[in-house]
C-alpha cells in the first residue's frame, strides 16, 4: 500500500492551481503503477483517503471501485450519509501513478479538476 499525494494543478476558480488543495489517497498499485482493482476487491479493510483544503478540517473518506464508473472516494460529511455519501471520481489516465503525472478529479457537482501527483510514498 502506498499513499499518493495530489495537489491541485488547475480547475474552475483555480486556473493556476493551488498546492494547498490536496488529496491523500491510500492505494495498492499493480506492477504497471496503476490502482490495483484485484487488490481492492480482495482487501476487507477500506483504503483511506483524505481531502485537505485551506481553512477547513481535513475530510476523511475511503476509496471505492465500480466496474462501470471506475475509481472514486466516498467522503463522510454527515453521519446520515453513510454508504450513500456522494462520491468524488478520480481518473489516473493511462500513465502510471508517479510524481509529475496528472489525475482528473470530478466532484459530485460535476466540476472537474486537474491534480498533479507530487509524491508516492
């Protein structure tokens, strides 16, 4: 398991990006450096994720995979949301997840943001 750190590269309201807007995502990567679907399906322990934004407490969530929609993060804002919490989609593209590559993050509202991978530890 690795932790992937993403920093906002660009998106609505942030044409120049903002490194203080981050995601920290725990993933298992396959030999090609991509999120490993088989490992996620086999792991009974949720893979953790966190969204960090300036002036707000970090928001905790977990990584989800759906064969029809791909990878997402389910953040728990209110206890009532539970398993039906809105999901934030993320797409790593075709390249391995490594520093310098980009990940597209789509918020539940449909707003799309580009995040740069700044670390894989």
